[in-house]
C-alpha cells in the first residue's frame, strides 16, 4: 500500500543497505540504496594487499624501491624494496614486425616489446636484425636504465646493427674513503682525487718528488706548485697587428693561459705592426706564487714590461753538477784534490809533449816525440784519450817509407852486386861502384879470383889442368858401386881418392868458404839408425841382426869398420867442426855434406897410422854413400906424395863434374839443334859451337821450311803459274806462265772462250759452242779465221758495226755496209746533212726566218713585215696518193695511207668479179726474189736454236746469298779483274716471276774496301738491264736476288752472254 519509491517493494518491507556488489558492505537483500564502504586502493576489504609478491605487507603498487641501509649515501627511509638493476625496453612494431628480431645477454626477442629485463651491472650489446634487409621500417626501441636515468634510442636501417648499453648498479651507494669516494648531497659519491694518484685531495702533501733533488720529500704525494704567470690579453680593435714575446717564445692576441716559468725576472716585449698601439687591447699578468698582478699595453709600435716570477718554496732544487747539495763538496774526488773527477783536466803541462793540455789538474806522463824520428799523430785532449786507451800517439818519421826512421838511416851502397855493398846501409847514397871487384866468382873455375864479388861472365872451366875425371896432379876421385838394392830402390857407392903411386898418403878432407867441399845427391842420403857419421861406428858383427846398417852413409879415411881392439896401425878419423856449424848433423839427417862456412870443417888422420896409405890399388876409401839420386862431389884434399908430409899438396878433386863443349841447346826452325856440334853431355860451354851459315838451311843442308817437300826452301819458292802448254801458234796457253815459278798457286790466266756456232755435218745445221780462238796477245788462230777478217768464223755476226750509225748493232762484229746515218735531208734546212741516209726530223729552219709572217709556217718570223711570205715553209704530206695529201705543203711530212682491202685489185673498196678477172690475168706469174726471201727466212727459223728458260736457284751462275733475305747472288767483277773499275752491266730477260714478284739489289765495295748494299729494286717481266757506274778504283760488284724461283731465257754480263751449266 505504501511504496514511496515505486520500486514495487512496500515501504514497510524496504531493506536499507549497500547495493554495490563491489563494496565491502554489499547487502544482497537491500531494496533501498544505503551507504557503501569500499576497500582502500590496492587492498581488499579485509585490508590485505591485492598484490604483494614479496609478502612484505606492502602492496606491489605501493612499493618504493631504494636503498634501505642507513649507512649508505643514498639511504631512503621511505624505501620498502631494495632496487634491481636492469633495463626498461620498449620497441614499437613498425610496418613489418615479423622481419624484426634482436638479442640481449644471449636471449632473442621480437617486436613489439615492452618490459623490464633484469641484468647485472656492466656493459651489454643489443644486436638488431631485419630479415628482409630493408631496416625496421618505423619500429624504434627506447632503452632506459632506471638506476642511472640514462636513456637511448635504437633502430636498424639495413639488415643488421647494434648498440652498446651500460647497466648501472642497483641498490645502496656507499662511501669508500680508501678510494677517495665520499657521499654528496645528491645521495651519490664524489671522487676526491683530482689528480687520480690514489691520494685523496685532503690528504695530498705538496713537495719535491725527485729523489735526485736536494730538497727531496719522500712523503710528498703532489709535486710542488708550478711557478709561472697567468696571462690574459683581450683582442682590442686590431688583434692581427699584435704580437708579444716571453722567454724566447712569440704569442699573439687574444690570449688566455698559464705559462710555466722558473723563478726569476723576465721581460715581456709587446709589438704593434701598424705602430699605433694595441688599440684597446690590455694584458693582465698575475704571478702564480705571490698572487701579485699588473697590466700592460703598447702605445706605439713597441713596449716592454719587467715581471717577477716567484719561485715555489717547495719546488725541487738541485746541487751544481758534480757537487753535493752544499755546492762545494765533490761527489767524486778520487785524488782528494778538491777538483771533482769529472772536472779534472788530464794531461801533461810540458808544451812540447803530444799530450800537452792547458790547466792540467791530473798529471799524465809527457809523451815527447824524438826530434827527427817521431811526430805526434794526435795532440791535446785527443792524445790524452789515446794514451788512456793504450794507443801510441807518435808516428815514426820515415820520409822514404823504407821502415827505417830518418834519424836512424845509415847511408851507403845498397846494391848487393856492387863491390862496396854495405849490408848495414838503409839509405842508398849513390856510392856503389862495380869495377874493383869484377872477375870470376866461381871457385870451380880455372880463372877464379879471390876477392871477386861481381861475376863478369869470364869464368873459364875448360882451360885449367883438370883431367877428364876432375883430378889434379895425378890425384882424383873415383866412385864405385858397392851394392844395389841393399836398401830398396837405392844404390850404395864407395868413394875413393885415387893416387899416382901406392905409397901416397891421404891425410885429410877439408872445406871452408874459400875452398868448399861437398858431397851431394839429387834426393837424400840413407842414414841407418844403427850406423854413424864415420866408419868407426860400423860393426859388421851386427849386420846379421841389423842388415840395413851395412848400407849406412859415413865418412872415413882408409877403413870401412871400427878398428879391431889393440890394432894401433889404423884408427878412425878425427872430425873438426866449428861451434854452431851443422854440417855433420845435416849429413847425418840425410842432407848433403857441405863444408863451406867461414871456419870450415874436416875429417883427417895422421901419417902415424897406415889407413891413409894408398896401397897396391892406388886408392884410399874416404866415404860410403847410399842414395836413390844422382851423385856429384868436390873435395878439398890434403895428400902427402910418397908419404912425405913435407911435400903436402892441397888439391881440389871432383867427380860427376860436367865436361866442356858446345852447350847451346836452342832449336832451329825445324826442331833440330841450332849448333851443329851441340854436346848434350857438356856442362860448360867452351865457345866451340858452330852454326849453319845458311839462314834457311840446317847443319845438314836441309831446308828448315819446305811445305811441299820439293827440296826448295819455302823462302826460295816462287808462286805463280806453271802451265807451260803451247797453243796452236806456239805461244803459251797460260797468259801469265813464268819459268821461274816453283809452286803453282792456281793463278794461271787464260783467254776466255767465246760463244760461236759450229757446223754439224749430221744435222746440216749449226750447234752453239764455246771456242778459244785467240792467243794472249789477241792474235786469232788461223784454223778459226778462214776468211782472215780477224773474227772467228763461227762467231761472225753481220750488221752495222759503226756506233755512230742509227742502226748500229752492238752484237755485230762484221760490217755488212748496211749502216744508216740519221740527219736532216732537206737541202734548204740550216742543218742539211748530205751524208744522211734517213731523215731524223732534226731539220732546223731558224736560219730561214727572213720574212715569213705566217705563224702556221715552220719558219715563222715574228718580226717579218709580210714581204717575204713566199719563203714560208709548210710541213705536210706531198704524196697525192696518201689520205692526208696536202697540196699546199712545200716541206715533206708524214703521209697516211688507206689501209689496203685484201683482194681488192681494182681499188674500188669491193672484192668482186672484176678483182677476180684481174687475179686470173696474173695467174701463173713467178716472183723468184720473193721465193728466195721466204726460203731464207724458213732456213733461219729452222737453224735458230730453241731458247729454254733457266731458274736462278738451279743455275750455276748464281751462288748462295749472304742471308735468308738475299738468297742468291751473281758476281759481275772482283778487284782482281783488270776492268773492275769500269761500268758493270747485267742484262737478264725474265720470263716468269714467283707469286708476289721478286727484287734485286746491288752489293759493291767502295774505295776503302767496305761493302755497300743498295736499295731493293723490283724485277719486271722481259728485259731487265742493271748498270753500276764506273769508278777509279778496283772493286767487287755483285747483284743479289731475294728468290731462286726467277725464270729467265737470256743473261749477259757486260755484254757477254752467260749460260747455266
């Protein structure tokens, strides 16, 4: 009944309540709206968070991320969650999102994208790609680091690209005093280490850090403040005119900066290039140390100001070089003289010394060059250094470079061949003389002169009283073979002094500088290890044990073994050798025995024993020698004839001594000895050589040179032509035959054969032949000249032989009277020739121009007045039967006739019955002169030989050419030809040429003998005439062809026909 709100519910039944089912006090039974209570945002009706992932009672939407550590610089008391590091990334789709991909930290993503990616602190690369390769087409990525606030944008324009991003650390930021990081007002940290040296700015200690400085501060962490000036210069109106200098450097305007300078006073100089001052520019100068400042400007063209730079009290300062910091005590003073070692001056105070130095503080021994012998090669400090290095600072003075110092030179004769030679002389003084000591210096020579030092070639070995065996006064030396092969390959000899009688006594063998003795072999002497120097060391009882000792080489007088014990009648020889003389040791070592020293040596015995007595065999044994060489010897021997010591003789005896005779072994030209009596056994030439008195024959009269073995020496040979055969009229066939010639050199010259014709009885015709019809003097052989006209019968060519004739035939050699002579045959002409037989149209009428005024006349006179026109001459045909007959012509000219019509006897231009009747009238006529002429022509044609073509490459007239281009050559003349200097002509009638044609060129020698090659010229079919002009010297002329395939049927050289073989 009561429904005030018209909701269909009685007022009495209405239930007041919250009808919003989202409200916390929603009443489903309420029919009338009441107040609704709602949960706070982010909470449910029970006051619980709708979203609280971390369960901390703070709704996720209300979480405050931040540092919750009260000790951190960025502590946030409102923070409910600790911060997370990472990137907030948003990427739009663009036009083609399916083509887009990108990677970050190993994960791949696509487009579009919007989200937070948690990442640890560090650097990362975002790599983007587009599969189509045309870029992201409008898609763009925004990147935000929530912790640092850094953001960036990224997109790919092609197929790929990348960007580097940095993820900041999240969470609390703490101060680190050890690293000079302190909290700042912004909740971050500030690095308090401006110079980055690891020392916090507040802890820095300024001072000198150079441990070499006197005020070095090991505790200093920063260098002392820099001293210098802060300078500011404005531009003024004309800065380009301004310049200024400080401490050697130039600057301009404007300028603002600090210039480091050491403490001290400096001058700043200013300049204005225009000279009107700096126009408002002003410089402010402040000293960094004191803080004092001043201003400076330039009013005119220049100005200056003095400024003081305060030195830093803490700046490093150093001791003077080489001193301690007190500036007085040397760091190094080895000798304690108060002069630092580095400042010491080493040297000698002696002015004449090489190492003299002014202001010496350390003494060095003076090196003074010996006057005349030495010079300094270094002086002063250079010499001091050289001496310290152990070098010699003096050079010897040796002006002539002979290794002897000038002050020590000994002047004298240095030529060892001079009589006054001085071995001590070091400098030649020109005093050598060669006269007083000339003579024979060989002691073996007959004319040896004691004191002769220079051998003058006068030694005579053959005139003195030596017998043939090298003996003297009946005494000599004899060599006897004792054993052969006792020592393999060697012969043992025994040497005896032979005597005139059995009682002669050999006392000693000696030798010295003036009377040398020697026993020599061309190899060496055998010396056995069980033998000795003398026969007294030889014991035959040992030969069975030591067989080789029997062949030892030794010296003796009269014995060949040691004397028997108790036998006083014989004894071993006694040796005499001067101190230092090695002749005995040299012999025992296998060398030659040489007694030739100043003091000499010997082996001897006395006449108190018997072993020096000759005995019945008239000889005394003095040595045994074993060798495989050739023996020679000379001994200076003391003998007592008949054993009488008072009659002692001192003799030079020899064996193996060369004989005298002709020793010239030079060879003659034929290999025989030049000397006719050469003696190959002679050692000394006795001047007896004889020689052939004939310079071209040897001692036997035989030629040294006879190449052909004809017994005539080459030097006497006469070369030339030896052909003595006779021609039909008794002359020699060879034009240059000489009876004096001994060697035929192939140079015989003969008369050339000429081409003629010879009657052939078998054929009744004439065959071409080559005949020699003339002798060397040009006389014809009668057998070839039956008609006596001087021309060989078969070679006669009849025709006109006068070269002056118009019909001259250069091939004719018998004149037949047919010569015709050209000339003017018109009697009225100026040059009328009455002897002319043919008119050559050479008539001259110029002398007849005496009045003809007609220009058509041949004797027209331009000056004529017309009164003499009756003398005009007109050329024309004067034969009235000719087609061009000219009735007005009064001088004969060429006539032209109508070509005859065959068979037109009547001359009416038609061949008809009338002509036939005329022919019948002539039928049977005989013209014998015509018959004879025709018969002769037929006979000539039959007799004319057939002309055959030849080929250059197959023709014997042509030789091989010089190269592959010019393959064939024909010689026209050589320097040996008498007419080689005359004009040379080759005529060749070419009948065929190879494809492409062929060329020739002239090759000839010029006056100096060198070859000249002409240019290539083409050959043509038909007659080709090649002429080389005459010269005044002998020469060679050749024609070269570039092909062997040229065919021809006629060829002549200088008019002479040539034929191929």
